């Protein structure tokens, strides 16, 4: 379709014009089909107001695309946007491509059903031509909706690969990528960074006494406290079990000590439960290049500092400079 045709709505005539005037009734018919296939929970979650506001216009878009002379080209941007929002009618995590296809082809069904009532007046050739044009237009809408679904699924999978499920914090894999970036900045600009490892003492006890759901709530509380305590440039992460980490750019170990202290105070306060022994947090703090220049070696040095804090009954301990770098592969 030429650029000018995409910008100017195609004038409709004959049966397509009549269908366009009744597009709200067609939208209602489409919604009835959608509701017939949905569960009660799905019906409750349908964005009815948005469907009522957008679907009649999308039906009009399909009719105008079908009525355009010549081969159907790329949909206009605003039509693609309306088509893509069909993928938002349901929770994207539960929406299968086949279900989205049924949602979209239901638009074709209600249009052709209405067009079929005029088939005797149109004649076989004209009816067949309009049917093919509607199917092609709906196919373009379907392609836009599927592309949106695929893009969202890809982002969701990427998020699952980089984030810890219970807490929503970045996981070890994400932290290692950020550590690699921080090391490149150090190599190029001599920019230091600090690494803090937090151990939450009490998670196992809560899992045993109150169940895994209570343990998960504790983890969420830890994550919330960490997000509140860190700076916007810092990267908080859960690296496994009851161990958490913060990457603090542009900080030496000494400069990051106040952050470590905030974390050590914020986590017990956020996770306190009446009539339950409080949890304790120990934090080990190291920095690059003072304590190493390899990701795993820095994590191990922060681990050792954290264990020294725990053994001494302290909240925070800084790494010991001059220790040999010991690289241990982490698979958490």
C-alpha cells in the first residue's frame, strides 16, 4: 500500500460501508465469542472498557484495509498498535499463541457472518473477493498481535534467566555480567567498585518452624530492605540460599562500609516478626582493585570477610588486603 494511502483512511462504499457503520454491533458479537471461551476468572480480568473503546476502531481498520484497492501493504502504525494490544487482553504468561489466534480470527468470523447476510445481493464473485480481502486484512492484524506476544515472551524469558524468582532481585548470572562490566570500567578508567556479601542467619530456622512460604516472605522482606538501602546505581542480587550481594560502583571498601551498615540494620528491621527471634545479618565488604581483579576471587574475599564478621559477632567486616586470589567456580 503506498505511503499516502496508509495515512488517509480508505473511503468505504457498499457492503463494507454498511458493516463499518455497524462496527459496534460487530464488536459486541466478537466480545460474546471471547466470553464464551473464557473461564470465569478470565472474564473477570478482561479489560472490558478498553475493548469497548478500541475494538470497533480495529474492526473499522480491517474493513478499510479490505476495501483498499490493490495489494494490502504494511498496516499503518496506529493500526499495528491497536492490533498489538490484542495480546494484552489476557495475562501474557497464560496466553498461548493458539488462543491469541482464536481471538483474532473471531474478528474475521463476525465480519464474514455479517457479510454473508448480503451474499445473495453481492453475487458469488464479489462475495468471494471481499471474503479474501477481509481474510488478508485479518492476517495482517494477526501477524502484528503475534509479533507482540513473541516479543513479550522473549522479554519474560530473559527476565527469568536474570532474576531470582522468590525475590525479584537479579541473580548470580546477572551479577556476574555486571561485575564483568565494572571490571572493564576499572581496566579502562581505573574506576574502583565495591562488592558486599550479606549472609542472612535465620532463614533455615524459619523454613523449619514456619514452612517454606514463611521463608519466602522473609526473602522478599530482605529484598525490599536491600532495595531501600542501596543507591540507584548499585546492583543488589541474591546469589543463592541465604546469601545476597551488592555491587557498588565507584566505591572503595572503606567508602562502602556505611552502605554495609545500613543493610545490616535495614534487613532485620524489615523482616522482624512479633514473638519470633530476629534474624541477624553479617556483611563482608571488599573492593577492586584492593582485594582482587577477578569476579570469583572478589566474591570469595567478600565471603571470607562476611564469615569473619559472623564469627566476631559483628555486623560488618572489611576484606583483608594482600590475600592471594583464590578462584572458586560458583554454580548457584
